[in-house]
C-alpha cells in the first residue's frame, strides 16, 4: 500500500505473550512484515489462554491471542529440530529486525544469540526484552507481569489506608509498558542503520521500564524520605477526588475538582448551591479537612444516576468526571470506536472477531487492518516460498521432515 | 541515535514522557514555557517540600535531558519567534485542549507551511475529534474511562486508582512511538503529519483478556483484590502474600513454567525442613490450572502461606532467584535503590543540580544499546534557563531579548 511506513521492513519475531504481541503490533500496523516464529510443540502461551471460541480450547481458538495479533504472520518452525537453525538463520539474513522476549539464555540455547544473528546478517537490529534484562543476578529468573509489578513497587500505590497493597487490575500491567520504549528505540535504530549501515543490540528490562513510571516517587523518597502510602482515591491537591457510587450494580463515576470554580459548578450540578459558601467547603483547605463529608454528600447525589448521566452533567458544567467503564462499556465506547480502537476481522476459526486496532491516529499514514490474527503456521508456506525463495520441491521435503510444525 | 533532530516540547504533565524519550534517543528537545513557567511546575512532590516551580519533582522526573526557554505564544511577537524556532525543528509536541493551537494560529497547517515535513504530536485526554474530545479529565478520570480503574481494587469496595499518575505516561510513551513512526515516514518521503494521541486510548491498550471475555462469553471481568482471576475456571488464587516483613507476589500459573515453579517451590519448602503438606501430593508435571478446583487451590495455598510468613522478603527473593521460582518481593523505594540487579545493570545515575549544590539519583537509561549510550545526561531546565543560547541561535540579539523580556514575551 502507498502509505505503508515500514514497507519492505522484515521482522523475525520470537516475541510471545503480551510483551511480544504489543511490540510487534506497532510495526505490523504500519506495514512491516512481521513473521512470528512458533511451533506446535511450543505455541505462544496466549494460544493456550482463555477465553476460547465456544469454550473449546485449541491453538487457533483463543480470544486472548487473537485479540492482540492482527496483521502478524505465523510461521511454524520447531526450533529444536536439526534442520531448524539453518532455516531460522536464512530468514534472519533477509530480516531487518529480530525481536525476542524469552528469559535470557533461551535464544543462546537455540544457537540464535546476538553474535550468531550478526553472522547471519551483519547489520541486524536485535531487540531483547526480558523481565530483568539480559545481565545482572536475576537475568535468568522467570518473570511474569504479576511478579514484575511487585518488584517495581507498583502495588505500594494501590489500596486503602490501613488496607493491603493491591495489584493493578490487569495482573500483567508491566507488559504494556516496556513495548513502547522498545518500539520508539527500534525505529530510531532502523533510521540509524539506514544512515550509518550499523545494526545493534538493544536490551530492555521490563522492570527498568516500569521504574520510569514511578520516577516522581523515587525522587520524593530521595528528597523527602517518604515511601509511598496507600491513600485510596484521594489526591493531595484536589478535593473532591474520587470514585462515586451510581445507580446499578457495581456502577461508579469518577469526579475531580481542582479549584474553586469547579467546586462552584459541582455544587450547582448536585443542587446544593448553599455548599458554595459553606464554611466547611468554601476553600481548598476546608474541603480537604472535610473530605469524607464531601464524599458523602456527593455520593447521595450520584447514586440516583447511571455513570453516564453523572459524567454528562458534570462535564457540561466544566467539571472533570468520567464513567468507570467495564469491559462491555469499553467495547461500546463511542470515542474509542470513533478512533478505530477495535478492528472487526473475519478469522478462519473465530469468525468475525474483535481485534485490538489502532493505538493513535496518524493523519497521513493511518494504521491498516490487513488481516486477522494468524492461525498457528498459517503463513509457513508463504514465508518459505515467497521470502526464503525455497522451491516447491524442497518445501515438500521440509514439510515431511517435521521441521515446519 | 537521533542526533541532529530538534523537538519543541510545549506539553504539560500529559505529555512530558514523549519528549523525555525523544531526548534520551538523542533529539535536542527544547521545552517552551510561558514566561512565568509552566503551570505543571506546581505539581508536587517538591524538593525538601519547598513548593517552588523550580523544585517540582514531577517536573524533574520527566524533563531531564531537555533544555528550556520561555515564550508567550498568545502575542504576535511570540508567535513569530515560535515560527522561527519551528523552522529549525523536526517535531512539535503539545498537550493543549483540542483547537487551542489552531486558535492561536499555530495549528498543523500553519506549522507545516513554515517548515515542510514538520511532525506535530498532540496529546489530549480523549483525542482531537469524537464525542468526548472536549471533556475535561484528570488521571483518575482517564483511568476510569479506559477500563483500568474498574478492574483495580477489592471486589466489595469501590474501584481504587494507582495513586501515582499513569495515564499521562501511557500516552506520553505512545506519543513517542507515534512520533517516531511519523519520523520514519518523513525520512523516507519528506512528508510530515499530525499525530493525534488520546490518553484514554493509550491507557486502554492493555485490558488483558477482558474484551474477548465479554465478546465470547458475555462475562464482565471484575475486581479481585489480592486474588488473580481471568483463568479458565471460576477458582481464585492469591497473588499477594504476607511475609515476615512485608509482602511477596506469587501465583501458580499453568503450562510448563508454572509446573516447574510449583515443583521447585515444594522442594524449597522441604529443603528448609518445613511441612510441604498437600504440595507433596501434587503431580506438578501434569498439574493443569485450566481445571483446578477452588478446594485444591486452597489446599495448595496453606503450606505456601506458612512458608512465606516465616521468611523475610529479601530471603524469599534471594531463594526465588537461586531456585528459579517465580516469586518476587513487593519492593519499597529503598529496596529499588538497593536492588542487586538494578545496581549490577547500573540503573542509577547521579545527576547534578548545580543551583542547589546537590546531585540526585535518576534512572540512567531505559534501554542498553550496543551502539549508542542513551543516557540521562542533565537535569530538567529552570524557567527560561536556555533563553540566551537558543534565541541567539535564531539570530535574536541581546538587545532584542531585553526588549522582549520587558514586553513580557520571553
């Protein structure tokens, strides 16, 4: 297509699970040919994760995998087969980027460490993205989003005063952080290679990326000796600031007020103009002192409306407020839909199925939905014949050898 | 890697991280603030709790490696100077409300006529168009609208937000990616474009499997507090455990890796002479999280709970590393600063703040490149710190600057 930013760029991806998928998609959505290497004996872990089409497990039936992998090609290659290494290296020789997010040591065991990859393609760009980075004492500790959250200290920021620290709502929260740092760097590295002819190795630690999401707290500790406290939804410089109950089962709306003007508007919306000058609430400091009372009176009002009604009334008055959206709300969200956040694509085993679509809008080169998430090995023949230039005869031989499974 | 590129960074806290990532990649990023300093300098915490605009730790955190100038964009001289600067730039990053820069007369079409190929990146709460585009927002509002908040907290309590702002960081990091995609396109074709980032959309990127759960099963994933959900069965399993001096995070997972961890944890408990109880009877090689019952999980949990309670978080982390069990401590900030692996990888770097006579630890780099060190090199700018050097680059004389200062333009 005319607008394919990364037209001609080939990515060989040993990336898997969430980090792998979220990294690949940015490049694939803008025209790179991203070839995901997996095998029947070691499929992407998401392929074995629920939910499944009709509740029946199967490599190509996972809603989890198929939500995240639009525009990706899947090549089946059993990397432990004696013929596999040669094929993998031939593919690398035609590639611009190799990416992986295994525990360090795995690629080396396959014979695909950086030095080997460089022999196959001297200017290759290699991205490694493991939990703790490829050096250091924890390098080989298997990492999961859940444990990385804890290592990075994220739960210290989640919970009620005197309660327990809680994990973020999606256990693998850290998984969505490092891919952005990774892709921004990868593109810079591609540009650098185009200009200098030099490839490189990029080593990202998911833990370190996540540390970038709490730098102010680190500086606060260094400067003021304060460890984070569990504060619920309150905010030191805004009152009211929180989540308020709405009509319905487990329905909520956020409301935040950052200045007197917004407080005045809020009082009008909830039909309590007398609170504007009430000595308990008339200044920021007074509102802060009487925060629980404020929260009580707002809740008495919000409980009469569904979240969208609270949101619309507050927003029309210039007060920041938003429905606390559950999965069904997100699915139907008019703003996200308007921005093509979801792509509905016809998948051979799922049927019409909602895939994660665009992340942002580029005015001249919008992301393209080209194909649904791949079935395992769906593009093996295409990659072998069209990219590797393997003859039909030889391809049949390889098929029979079992290396392409 | 991007040496020779320049970005003008007009953002408040919604967009800091975008420019920070570009600056670390080698772009000359210039923060452009109003003459009194950007209002985002009021965001705490502050150095030694002194609430002054040049002591905002939030500002420090995400504006290192950037230079800074002041400029009043609302007056004509300011706009003309801004256009001069744009003609030297590759990127402009802004986070004003939708329509604001167009109203000032420095929207995308103007900028691109000033400098062909310019890339303008706009970061707003909900995006530049669409039904919510003019909605006001704060971090917790966006986290709610993006689906993260509903999932966070305990089942019987209201949703609870991550108390350190996150939505702006998801958006800022996405903005860096979008900007780089646009840059790659420009390097190939010469064509610039407008990158439109929505905090809501960037934050909704990762809602795990909750959307397909809704589409395929019609079920809504709910908050589960210290427990883990989203498994095949209705069983819930603890992921937050108490230990002697804090908390550790651990969960049994399916698949090979999960089975290995279960086996190794059992051996660890036994090696320390503790009763592994029910764990002994689990056939880890064939253990399947896909159909495990709540009863089995509860029985597995008991000896694990006792084992964790009898150890400190450091003992557990060190043991987990040694035995390759996927358990981790809940780190305090002090733990992070002392952490063996972060130290071994040199994460912390001391950056000088000469005006205060101090140096402060910052994360050194978010990626290790074999080709170019992408380091945090210098602290965030003071208000107008680089006015003289940057304005002289575009040919403003010392006298011009004095005049502009008197007129409240810089």
